[in-house]
């Protein structure tokens, strides 16, 4: 695989594979295979920061005292002075290179979510012989995961924050509830080292939900939900409001 990939770097038939990747078709027959199979070789130049991190990681591996550990270094460091990361996809699909590359990216995104649900939300730790109880527990966990994701997206709209980092960030604090003049106030003192960051995030979320409650009072529950979801996923929607022709900025203003 590595020999094939490195040989491919000197070919000229690379085409766009999306998200700064380039790709080309080739064939490969490994030992034990009955026939040659189609492979798609993808490459992408590393940023300076990523290249430095990869070089540091390589040095750590070379100093490893464990002789049984395999070093799988998928970097071409000497091609025209540029460091690349690359991957070789073995596929029976007949789609074009761009389509195949996107299929694998989508698959990776989906697998990351399932990995997070299982290892960070406990989606794999409630197995019983009662199918209905398993289904109920699975749905509760999925529902909580969805709620938490939407909540964190309201405060950090430009990326998905996994539970292993977002839960300590948002929940590591002490809350005090006070009530005065028919107004209930919750004050949160964060104990996290990034307390200022989470304070800014929660302030933004609180201000937006307060606006939805007051300024959008004339809207029904469905319309309010459209605004909340549009704000949470504005990075994907490009500022548009779900189910409307207008933009979120116009609705908020």
C-alpha cells in the first residue's frame, strides 16, 4: 500500500477529490487476493502546524522501546519539499473519485458519532434480555445526546464538541437560583480552568433564549423551534431560517 501510494505521487493524473484532497485511480493485488482490485489513492498537503506535529509524533515513535508496536506512518515527507497525508481506499464502487472520497468522509463522520454515543454517553452499557427496556434506554440516551448537541451548538456553532470535553466545560460549576419580583435567576460559578470561555458561551445562549421568549412571543412552538434550531446549526444553514425564505439575522433583529 505504501509503495503504491508513494509511486502514485509521481503520476500526473491527479484530480480534485474535495476538501483540499486530490485523488487518482489505480489497481492493487495483495498477497492472498484472487484478483486485482480498484484502489483510490487520496493525498492532501499538510499545514505547517500539522506537519510539525506529525514530525514530532514520528520522532516519538522512533524512540519507542516497544519492538512489537507497528509504526504506520502515512506521510510522504520528501515529495517536492511538501509533506502530505494520504490514504488508499480499496473499493468495488464504480463512482468517480470525488464521489468515492465523499462516501468515505461521510462514513467516517457517521462512525465518529456512534463512537461518541457508545464510549462517552453509555449507549453500549445497558444490554439486557428485555428488548423493550433496551429500546427505551437507547432512545433516552439518543434524545439526551440530541438535546446536548443542540445546546452546545447554540454556544459554539462552528464545530461539534464531544461530550468528553463539553460536559466538563459546561457542567463543572456551582449554580445558585434566586427569585425576586416573579423573576427567577440562575447564577453559575464555573470551576473549570476555562471558566471565562464557558461564561461567554452561556451568556450568549441565555441572551438568545431570552430573546426567543420575549421578542418571539407571538410565534407558535413550531416557529420558536425553527429559530432555535436555525441558530444552533447556522454553520450548516448559512444563516437561513428552517422552513423560511428569510435569514436568521433578520429574524433576530
